[in-house]
């Protein structure tokens, strides 16, 4: 097969792309290439290097089930450790030889006559695979708030996902905009360096204590030597995390114990009643992602830190001005404003069968059959596609289920001697209608908050509405009756 006509193109080398590549090799598919826009693998764990960057899912769950890591040093691994795990895994399974670094994808277009995809790269190269697997995920396009006057700011400004390590924050006047999952990790680090820090908070998150303990060397040794020990430990974590989904998806009132834990955390760590009022949410817990931290509230209580809850009216050359007229002189702005989750998918330049663009297919909102395949896009698969995100467990579990689904689709094609596979529109419609009915009564839609889980129409296009084992049961194997196979 030509170097420019591999059987399969995988886009991205994060957990999704890496896992897909490994499982393809293990299943006897060797004619594939992984396209990575960066110069190193790792996806979000390569891009995000901000101070304090770590996983907020226990390490033993945030790893491949087929490649357990008995050597995690902490319950919640820091970014360098996760990145090192991915590097070792890629080397062990000889995936690196399939990766093309610095290969940014510009567009993908299906050729009806050749029954192949044309994958155009930014450097002008065009690959013509039979199938495409998108493993780009949703946390790779930084989101910046639209603030009046921001272009006039003369100081240093950067997003947490594009941290400027050359800039010394020591003694500086720093503004942090946003209080999401990344911010609660880097704010405590910044607070210890900055001369003054103001945290601009639009909506306070619910935060619970983080059981982030070092894993003693003898226990790590046991995980590596005692058969089944690491897997049993992982299993215990899995079911503990799954228990949280009950309040999210069945009845928010079942999350009352979770809210009590969070309220007790505030009471234990925030002594000042004014600050306590600022950081106490007024929406149902779980409506936005529940965050874990032991040092965020203490950081906000420091004398050099202020929490500002008034909206930002404008940014000036050397300051940030609030809607109530307060002006904060700042040297640096750090954006902890997350990512463009739905835009990362809708901005894809994908043209399917009969010249139909992905944006036309998704005119009424982004969706996919079992989060993976899309009517009108033959041999096109999405890992971490619409409604495969989680608010309670590890997305690596979801990725592995989807990888199994993709492999079963490829086997269906082989067994039928078919050239293409795509979901039947009616099957995709039934799946997504059921999914949205469940989501409408879930906490994310009824909890009284706005979050990045919802699109601009208020529809949840991000999260899976139930337990992960339900997704596993329904999606691990492609059902022939749900697909169209063509020869």
C-alpha cells in the first residue's frame, strides 16, 4: 500500500488515538498512520503543563485496562507522570513508528467514486485512506472570553493550556479569569508566587476534598507482583465512581450526601463569612463538574488574594475593570476559561457522501450514533464524540468501549466483503432521541446552572446520561442491523 494511501488514518495521539493504534495492531490491522499536529504525543497531557496540572480522576482508572500501571506514585497522578505513562505505552506497543508528528489535518473529504477519504494536511500532503478515526477529543481548543478592550492590554496574557513558563509571576499583580477544573489546580501555585492575585469568578464550583495521597512503595510493589492486586484496586475505584452517577442521572436528590461533603469542605476551610458566601454555589451539585481540591480554598483565603464576583466590564492597557466600577491594576492575565468543546467538533472541515458537509448534517445539533459513527460519513469514526463525556468517571473507559465498537465495525466490513459501513439514519435517530429524553431529566439540564456541557440551544451534546457500564453494554459491539454495508 502506498505511503499516502494507508488503510486507516487516526487523527491525534492522545489517549484515544494511542489506544486505537494499539488495538488495531493487536487485531492484525497494521496498515495505518497516526497524524499528530504537535511534535510529541500525549494530546491534552502534552499541551497542558500549567503549575499543578494533574488528573482529577484516580490514576488507576485513568489508564488503559490492558496496560495497568502499578507504579503510580499518587492517587491522582500529576501531568508529567501521565505523559510518561503514555510515552512508555507507545514504545511498548511500537506505536511510535506509525505516528507522523507535525501533521496538522486541514480537511477531510469523502470521494464517492474511489470510496476513500481525502485527508488534506496543512503542508499540502493528501492521504487517501479507506477509513478515518478521529481521536482529537474536545479539550484542545482553548476558549477565551469576549472581553471589551482586551486587545489593548499591554501586559502578559495567556491561557492555562498555553502556559508561558518564561514569564516569572513572582511579585506580579495577576488576574485569573475563570474558576474551572484547571484554575483550581493552578491558582494555589500562582497565589504563592504573585504579589497580588485577583480571581474573577463568574460561578463558584462545587468542590470536595481531594483524596490525593502518596501510594507507598510497598503497595506499589504489591500491585506489580501480586497477581490481580492492581486490577482489584482499579475495580474498587470504578464502582465507587459509578455510584456518583445515581444522583446525576436518576434523581438529583440522591446527591444530597455529595452536597453535604462539599458544604462541610467550605465550612472547614473558609473562615471568612464574606468569602464563604462568594464560594458557595446556588445550583444543584453535579450540574457543573464537581471539582476536587485541598488547597484551593486556603489559597483564596490568603491576604494577597481577592475573589471578585462582579462581571468584567472591560480590559484596559494595564488593568481590568468590573461592571460595578472597580479597577484592578494587573501585570498579567491568566485565562482559566476552559475549552471550546462543541466548537472543536463543529469546526471540523469534513465533507461526506454526496458532498454534504458535516455542518449541514449537524444543522440541528451535533450528534452521533453511539457517540461514534454518523450517517452520511462512510468509514468515519469518532472517539470521544458527542455525548461520550463523563461527569463522574474516567473517559478512558469510554474510549476503550468506542475502540471496541470501531474494531467490530471493521470486522463487519471484512466479513461482508464490504467497502463501506455507516449507521442507518433511523438507528442513529432512535439512539439520540432516547439519549436526549434521559438527559432532559438529568441534573445537567435541571440543576439550575449553565455549563460547557450545553450547546447554545441549551441541549446537552457532551455527556453520557447514565452509567458507563450501560454504554459498555450497548456500544462495545456494533449491531449489524444498525448499519448499512456497501460493496
